[in-house]
C-alpha cells in the first residue's frame, strides 16, 4: 500500500498537531503554508525519526508561504528538487528532469513565480500489483490565492498554474505517474463552496476554468482525476477550509480547496480518498489517499534533503566562525540602540521600549520638560492615580507599574480611557446571547470603527445554529 496525506498547517511552528500526522502510517506527508525560512528551521522540524524531509522556502519575505514534504524511510525518493523549473540548480544526478519548454516566460517571471516557496517535487519508485515498477512524481503545492483587492495576484496565480500545467504534462508524456497534492486555493464546483449556489458567475472564474480543464476527460491523452470526487461524487458540505475570523468551522460553513489529484492511469490504482475535518490545529483539514502498490526506497537520499543542510550535518563549527557570529550580533545590537537627550542634556540609551502614550495614541513622546515641570506633573499624576484606584478597585502598585513619574497629564487621561474598557455587550435578538466586539479592518469610510455582532459562527441560510443578523455600531 502506498499512502499520501496533504495538509495546509498554517504555520509549522504554531501548529501543535502536525507531528500527529507524521505518527500515522503515511508514506508521504505534504505540508503547506509552513511560514518558515531556512534560518528559522529547527532540528526538531528538520530531522524527524523514520522520515527524510524536504523544504521549499519563500525568498521574498519571512513567515510566509513555504511547503515541506516528509518521506518515510520505506519510501525515500530517488530524486527531489525545489520548484517547477530548474532555476534553483538541483544536483544534476538528482533532478526530476522532464522540464517544459518555457519560451512564453521571461527569466524575471520565472524567478518571481519560484521565489515564494510554493512547490517541492519528489520522485518515487513504486511496485504496482502486477509487479511492474513505475516512477511516481509528487508535487507538493501551495497554489497562490487571488486576492480580490490585488489584481496583480490573479495574474501571478494564473502564470503559476500555467507553469504547473506545462511541467505536469511533460512528466506524463515521459511515462511517469503524477500526483498533485496540496492547497489549490480553488473550489472546483458549486458543491465545493458554501456560497457556490448563490454565485451567478461561479463558473467564470479563470482559476476554476483551469482546474476544470485539467480534470476534463480526454480519450487521446492523459488527464487528471479529483480523487475525492472519484469516491464521493455527490457528497455535500465536504469542506477542507473555514474562515476562522467568523468562527465558520463551528457550522461547517467553508470551502473545499485542498486536493489530491492524479493522472487517470494511476487513478485506477487508488483505493481510497477522503477528507479529515475532525483534525484540528489549522483553518484547513487534511486530505488522504491510498494506492495499490509498494514503494521501493532509494539507496541514497537526494542532496536536497534537510539532513544535508550544513546546520544539521553534524559538522563541528570552527572557533573563528563562532566568534565572527558573536561580533556580528554585538555590532547589530549596538547599532540598533537609540540615543536620546534627557532633560539635563545628558545622553541616555534606551532599549526601544515604547512609552505609555505612544502605546495609547501611537505617537512619540519627547522629553523636553524641565525638572520643575516634571515635579508638578508628578503631583498631578498622584491625584489621578488615587482617583483611578478608587474608581477601578485596583491597587497603587498596579497603576504605578504602567504610569511613570515622567508621564504627562495627556498621558494619564488617555490611559484612564484604556482602563475604562469597552461598554457592556448587548444581547443579540436571534439567540439573546452576549454579542462579540468587532473592528472594521477593511479600508474605507468605516475603517477602525467598532461594532457588535452575534457571537455564533457564520453558517448556511436557515440554519438556526448559525449567526443571526444582529448588528450594532458602537457609539
């Protein structure tokens, strides 16, 4: 048996459940949205018992994108490489090869598409039931999301899909089996989206058209099969992703955007594919598939395996290198320190901690008051502190821990407003439950305004357990 699982874990460092998937009897584990760069990689993530691991990192910014493929020791890949093209210069003997003709892409476009760490490819040898060996190429994919507020991201996504299509077809023509596993950021059919039935332009989406095209049955050439729908053609509300900001998972109000797709020939050997919505830890859930066939482990690990990263290779670090790093760190810290003038004209160093007023009003305070003014303010603050103690039932120590003697009258007034807290929440009319306080984050006329809404999660129309339509602005 040959098994694969894919899961967008929404941060490999913050997801506490990703290790449970590695303890299950899967041969290949594909994670997306790892949100780490190589400098963040720890030994516990890179070196997992009974697995070899392979990473694609974002080269644009930290804490963004990224995929990781873990291969069990019984299924080590014969070849492995990062990305859809040869731009990263994999070892010549360990490239997956069969690269597509990229005459329609500029070098700059390819570099841009490959720099977000959205694909890692591994190639495995599998013995089919009739005893015939066959190579299976697995794409671990985190396909870009088309942000409605950023039109350029749709262009980026479509270019990525085109590049993926060219590479996958090239591999199929070479006689290899191909699996596309990961977060596609595409709901294929109306049945795969909680609001699909109400969207009149659903089929017009260009990303959806791309997926429909590769899944379209063709008699004269290979095509791909959505394995979940192969076994569950009519299952409704089978979602893999939910909006956590509206608590949509509580009412299963989501989308199916995570897939395991394989070519039509290898699909004949697939015996099972399903989603696992009971697995928590992310805004996505895993998708698993099983195939007839026995993987044959490679004799040697590919050079792109994390075991061979110099930071995990077990090599002793040279003493001069250690002190070079120490000196570099000291220089960076020294330069980052800020120098300010005190009221007496003496230079003092600060660690960069914000003052209370900058926290409350997001403004920088300047220390330009004379000693006499500071003494006067200190007396005034003592009166305010006493008033806050009486009003809030707190202690002087708690107030003094946040209000310093150098704070101004304006600072104390602002801090007193913070201590007051939000107003008492009203009850929603649909369930008579205490409402939740929300803030408008979308830029526009109401940006920053706060409002009350029903505390329940978003759900399907007519669902009594779903959020009611109560809405009330905070005055």
